[in-house]
């Protein structure tokens, strides 16, 4: 089994400005750029990839383009998940057929908010049936469901559940997951502001939206932590936090706008998401400049 670790962008999905369909040419180009920046892998069809707006018949094309663009030896993770366990299993099998190294399985939330046993059963069934390793995905900002640490740690003992992406933004929860999980279980943060803390505290790495538009800063944090230079790591982390404070105001549209400003166009977002207003674009441009990142206007 591959070692799951490092900086893994939660990749955006570019859409055509004319017909709103997936823009495969720009998806290929975006993944190539991030790979050249030194990231350790790629997560496609996650929350930042607007997976909730991607039709079932579009998924395979996204996976095939992404796999083709990603250099050999980099980790390839695919976001899967539906309210139906059966459909989630189908998506995991499709990801495996397209060369994915692991499936990132988001918590089903419509029926599961008051049924933790049902949630456990869902993950066990998916992990039992999946041809590739499974990651738990806790993202309460979108699902309105917090995956309890106790449930995650219970599931960590399943042989095909190899880790978690925790996007709760809760540092205490993150440390509890790292300190109490089995040896080798990969705990990733989905919060860019916790990247240095996660990597220096025994976590596996960061799967973040910020790595779409500032991959070099995220990679530099990983390198600084590996070298034991925590002063440099924290300096970079503060830079990321300042940048995220601005970009995050505009959610996924802000992430895509930042990519456009870096010279790697991926806009628009898909409705009902709204585009970044002109004022937001100016704010993001200023934040990128303040972080020392080149932009194209």
C-alpha cells in the first residue's frame, strides 16, 4: 500500500465559460501546474471540486482527465459519497477503475445526523466493498454533521479504512485523532490554517483548497517541518492564514478567482454558487501580492 502523506490539493473543477460543462483542457492544465509545484498528490471531486454539482455521467471524464494529467508516483485520491450506501460503493469502484489510490468518503448526512450506528454501518459497508483504501471525510461546514472522534477511531480499526480528512477546523479534535488512532493511520487536516500543526504534530499532511492557488507555500511548509525549522513553518503558516482570511470570504468562487489571478484560469463556479464580485477580486489580488505570489491581471 502507498504511503499517504504530504500536501494534496483539494482540486477545483474548471467549467466552460460557454456551456458550463467540465472543461477538461483546463482541468488537465491545472493539475499539471500543481504537480510541477511539488505537491504530493491530488484529490479530485471533493468539496472544493464542487462534487455536489457534478452529474454522475460527468464523473468518469473528470477522473480520466485527472489521472492522465497527474504524474506517476503521485497520490491520486477521489472524493466519493452519496446518501445511498449503494451509490457510494459504485462511485468507489469507478474511482478504482480509473486508477485512484484511495476513496475519500464524505459522511452521508440527510438521514444520519441522529443515527451514529447507521453511519458506522455505512462506512463499514463501503470499506468492505471498495477495491481501494477508504478515507473518512469529516466536513461539517457542508454536511452539518460532525463525525465524532470516537466513531472515527472505532472505524480506524477496519483494515480498509486507512485515514481521515478532518475539515472541522478544531485543533483539539485533530490532535485527538492523531494521538489516539492506530499507528500508521493517516490523519490529514482539511484546514489550511492547521497544516503546520498537523504535520509537526504527527499527522500525515494537508488536503486543502489553498493548495490550488498557493501550492508553493503549502509545499514549503511541509519542507520546513521535515527539516525541523518550525520558525520558517510558522512564518509560512501565518502567511497562509492571512491569505485564507481573504479568499475564504468568497468560498469556492474565491479559490477559483485566486487561481485565475495566478494565471491558471478555472472559473466560473457552477450555480447556485455565485461568482466573486469585482471588489472581492481586487481584495484577493492584494492578498496574493502581500503573500509574495505572482499574479496576472
